[in-house]
């Protein structure tokens, strides 16, 4: 399978896609490209882990059945869930699957992601990403401002 990698420059927003379902991957690529994201699609859990640590992704979308796994044994999802907050704070993380009610905050919290999306609502991915990213950026804005002030005082 072809490895997708778009170079990310200063000021670019990057998205990491861990989607095995062809329709979901195609739809996500089109929607995120339309929103101006540089897209990196991976096909294995090893690629996911390697790529995640290379770029500060603004959006990460993981399918619960990525690379033939389930929600309970998905190495890419488990990696994100067990990661310390400073390593995952830069990303807005989405989980796609059959058993979720789209944008259900409690289901997202239980999976340690920002948003869950049901396959039936993938046609609204663009709007869901925009809303969730905006909410996450607003939530973290004070933290990021404080962090920048501390860094620039040194």
C-alpha cells in the first residue's frame, strides 16, 4: 500500500490518519484537504507510532478497527491513551467506530480522545473537525499563552 506523506512547513496544520476502511480514509482525506490540512495517512500501528513522534499533528483520526484491531487491543489508540499529556496536548484526537454516538462527550472521555464519530456521520467530518478543533484550541488558549510567556522570559 502506498505511504502518504506531505511535507509540513512552519505554520502548516498536519493531520495523521489511521483509517483502514477505504471509504472512511477517502472521505477524511478529501475533507481535511479542503480544510487546508497536510495529510499523513498510515497503514500500520508501527507507522502510526513513528509518524506521531515526528510531527506535532493538529488533528489525529484513529479508527477503532485500525490495522485489524478492536477498540480493546488497538495499539495506536492505546499509545495515545497512555501518553503523557505534554506529548499529546498539541493534537485534537478523534476516534471513529460503529459503537459511538457522534460527539458524545462521555464516550470520548472514556476513550481518552476529544471526539468520537460514528461511521454513519462521516459525511459531516468537516464540520465535526472544525467544531472540535476550535473548542479544543479555545480550551487550551490560556495554557498556550502562559507557556509562550514562560518560554520567552528565559
